[in-house]
């Protein structure tokens, strides 16, 4: 089983979580490829098959991280078939903003519009994301074990 983890970050928090997921996956026999959305295109996304996790923060009030903005803008207008992808989104944000985790919400909606199938509902994590991540991680790996038959010891 292989999985792709795509992250969009400005401060490094999403990259840190992507690396945590990758380390746990590798430990449990899941080949994990981690990619920065700052260096990724929708054409590359359209070539993927299988499990995809997108970890992205919301910057300011509802915007993607500046480094991931080109990818997000491209995704918003892309005409691609993502039906070969099973995905989930882990969104980070600040509950002090009205558009809390908006970037993750938009990506989640757009992936579904383009035919990708969610294997786990989107999770929105606030400023205490390191604590919330623990519970999310347990649900994520349990779902992957049931959905894909992998990482059963995770």
C-alpha cells in the first residue's frame, strides 16, 4: 500500500504533521510519499491513485498559505478527473477567525467535485492541533486499516 501526503504550510506546522504521518506509515509498512503543495501541480494530482492525505493551514482569514496559493488557485479552476483518488483533508486554522479552516474546506469540496472519494471526513484542528492530532491520528490509521487493509498494528 502506498499513500501520498501533500501539505501546504507557511510556518511549518503542516510539514511537521506530514512527516509524523509518514513516519507512522513507514513503521507500519505503508510507503508514504510526502510532497509540498508549493512545488506541486494539479496535473501531478490527477496522476495519483489510491490514498491521498492533504494537510493544509488557513492563512489570515480564509486564505491558503501563500506558498500553496498557486496550487489552490489552479485546483479551483482545474478540469481534471480525480476518481482514482481516495482522500481526506486535515485542515489547520485559528478559531479566532470567522473563516476558520476555510482553505481545507474549499479543497475538500473541490476534490469531491472532481470525483475524488473521501475515505475519512475532513478534520478541522485549531491552535491546539498537536493535542487534537493524537485523536485524529488514531481515527485516521484505524480507518485506513479498515478501508485499505493496511497498518493494522498502527
